[in-house]
C-alpha cells in the first residue's frame, strides 16, 4: 500500500475501501507499517510511546475486523529509541511486543513482504501459535537484513537464503546501531535485575568483613576450598562450549575457530592462574580437597553449568558462564576502592580487579554479544533466564561459605 519511501502504491480510494471492507476482514493477520496503518485508520498527531502504539494496534484490529494485527515499528524512530525496532502484535486477546536491534543498511527492499511470507511459512510448518510464527519470522528477517546483498543501486535486497549458504562469503558486515550501554550483554545485566543483586552481593557480610579484615579465616578457607572445586568443573565447561562454538550457527564461520581457541584459553590460562593462587594457600593451610567435600551450593552450581554446556544452545551456555567472570571482576573493582588491611584478602581482591582479568571479561562479553545478534525475542528470554540463574548462584556461593553450609545428615 505504501512503500518504505512513503510512496502510495494504492492510489484509488475506492480500491482502498474494497480492501478494508471485503478483503482484510477475511485475513488471519495484517502486517501494516505505520504509513500504511494511517491510510487504513487515520489518526491525528504522532505516536511517540509504546503504549500509544499498542492502543493503536488494538484500534486497528477492531476497526478492520481481521483476526490479528502486527503493527511494524521500523518507521517509528521515536519508539522507544533509535537503536531498537519494536513490532506490536494484537491477536484480539493480548498484546505482544517484539524488539530487535535496528540495523543500519539501505538493503531492505521487500522486507515487509518477506516478513508476511515468512510468518505464513512458519504457520504452515506447524508453529503452535501466531505469536510463535511471528517470533520465528522476526529472527529470520533479522538475519536476512544482517546478511543483505549489495546488488544494483538504491534499496538493495535481503539475503533470503542466508541460513542455507556460506554467509561468510556474502555478508556485507552490516553494523547494528549500538553504544557501549546498548551491548546485548549490558542489556542482559539491566533486564535481569542484576544491578540490585550485585548490590546485595557487595553488602553481604562475607565481602564486608573481607574488606574490613575481620572475616574469619575459617570462612575464607571454606570459600577457597569450594572455589577450587568449582573452578575444576568451570574450566571443563568452558572447554566444552568452546568445542561447540566450532559448529554453532550463532557464530559466523570465520569466528568459530578463534572463539574455540579463546574459550579454551580461558579454561587453561585464566582458570589456571586462579587455581595457582588457590593451591598456594591450600598448601600453606595444609588442606587437601576432594570431590566429596563439595558443598550443596557448589554441586548445584557446577552441575547446572555442565548441564547447560552439554544440552543447551551455544548462546545460552555462553550467557550462563558469563556471570562468573563479570561479577567477580566488578566485585574486585569495587572492593579495590576500599582495600583490606589483611594481606591475603587484598591479594584475592587484586586478582579479580586486575586489568588482565578485566580483558578476559570483555572478551567473554563479546562472545555473548556476537552469538545473540538477531536472536528472536523468545530466545532472548531463554538466554536471559540462564544468565539470571547463574548470577543468583554467585550470591549463593559466597553465602554458603559464610554460613558454613553442610549436607543434612
């Protein structure tokens, strides 16, 4: 009806009325962009807020008499910002928002038609609901735009076969708009409430007493024992997801081997550096560690990590392993501001506050960022669930050592 450039493709008003009164009411779904929707249901003034757009989608569905409306947000730069595109589905009962990063490219010819066709295809393939079909189609379109083709002049076309070709030979490396605060990993941190959890971690008596120098040695000993046991399994898991990176569709072919090497390097290098510190202390304390000494929380955490590394998609596993890196570095940075009068405790703080450890964190964040480009909203929720769960287990780990958690007898 209306092209992306604003050109009206259906000029005859009588034809528009026939479309509205006879064809659209028979449709299961209509997918107008905002210029098209304004032709179907004119409205005074601009729509700036998501709530206004959602209400407008409801009005469209009720006015047109179709089963559902997917109001596409690509033309609406003000909702909610210029880095995100939000499409709104109203199926006659509930509103669902589909958010995705905005991609900077001129190669978007046929995006709307392709989206409608993709939704139809996913319904035909057995999607359990219209919402699931839209979710899958959005993920497909995101990849088709990201890997669009430079053909001719003007608006280029999507790469419709991007999932079935060597996209490394076709991709134009189209950038996604993002600032440091809009990295996928940063959005994970904010959307899962990790700011609040991190504050609780900093306020935990274990860390409070560690910086004041009053933490009981027995509590610190328990923590180091459990951490040494934990790191054995954490290193195994990193190596495992590194191997899985080599065959993951979420990692571009050219980045698969470097990602494998990087994760295995973390397992051997960063983890070995930590274990070296642990071994030195354990030797001084004349403490030997055994697998059967693992606390309930340590066993829960490591079992969850290994299970995720084996059974879940690469991007979920990477997100589950990120908090151990990230939270420890941020804890180290915060505690370094306070310092500790206890030399041993200060050494522990310095280990995680170091620039070297921070560099490893940034690399791990980048792996998560890259593996989640164009991820469908439902998949984003699954990634976020794993990230949140292991953030919670980080809190539990310090708490278990402080409380001297034991197995019930």
